[in-house]
C-alpha cells in the first residue's frame, strides 16, 4: 500500500520560518509535489522535487531525500496569507498519478 | 499552464439521484484524473480518464458508482451515481501539462447529498 504522512496542524507567527515535513512509503517514486490549498479553493502548485537536495523558489523551499523517504517544505518570512493547507504528493513510477499525503493545516498568527 | 473549468461549481442533491460533473480544459492534454476530497481530508485519486477507452479506477472505486467519459483530449465527465450522504465531497479534475510532471487542478465541484 501507499503511505504518506504529514503533521495534521501547525501554527506559526508572522515573519517566522516554518518547516512542514512529509514522509512516504510508496510502491514506486517518480518525484514529489508540494501544493498549497486555501479553504474552498483548488490546490495550487508550489514545487516539484525528483532529485535529492534543496529547491529554492522565493520564500518557499523544498527538500527531498529519496533514501530516507523524506521531504520538507520550508516557508520563510511567513505572511498571514500563508495560512492554508499544504499537501505533499508522490508521483508513482511510470505514471502521472499523484498519491496525496494527509495534508498539514498551517495557521499563521500576527 | 492549463486553464480548467468545472460545472457545476456546487450542487445539493437528494439521496438516490445521480450527478454528472463536467471538466473542460483550454488545451489538449494527454492525462486527466478525477480526485475526491472529503470534508477536512486530503485528496484521493478516483480514476484516470482515458481518451477513447474505459477509465482506470483506483482501489475502492468502481465504474458502476463513478462512470467516467473522456470523448476527446479537452473534456471529461464524472458521474456520481445513486448518491448517499457519504458521497458529499469536493470532486476535482486534474490534468498533466506539457512540462515535466506539471499537474493542475480544476476549481472543484462541491457536492452535498441530503
């Protein structure tokens, strides 16, 4: 079976840094996505990692370790608008199918 | 990136009825998927909509309950049949873009079954 775990909820303060972890055990692996989803809206693409290491994109960075089955999303200089759910999703080998993690609901406080 | 629209955006339906959800993309795409997101939950893949052939369903989802059509490379429908309150969810279609593993989501259809 497929297993992708994230913390259910996290809180942080405006201006701070937060790291959202994702661990996975899947039958195959062809990359990992991070999506942001505001309440009542569709998920929007944040990042895609297929090789080990850190990918930086503005205030958001994503890290992948394939040997450890581990990824994290790092959000810097948090803003109130970053309050949302963050979903990691694994792409299975030889498909474009996404298997989603449980999602992490982040609340940013002033 | 692809622009995806879904109809209806939301609906309230009675138990035992069926609802067909449409997904329209502004460009031809090879891969289209249907997902379900139950209240407070993450997304679960229902099926891959295959153009010109039967959809490929994930474990726990069957064609009789969720028939899918994909008549061309820009359009797909998902029907939720013989609905029960447990089918109350957001249903989203997604497509794979031209870039490596780019995947975009439609705005979703919020279904409430009473």
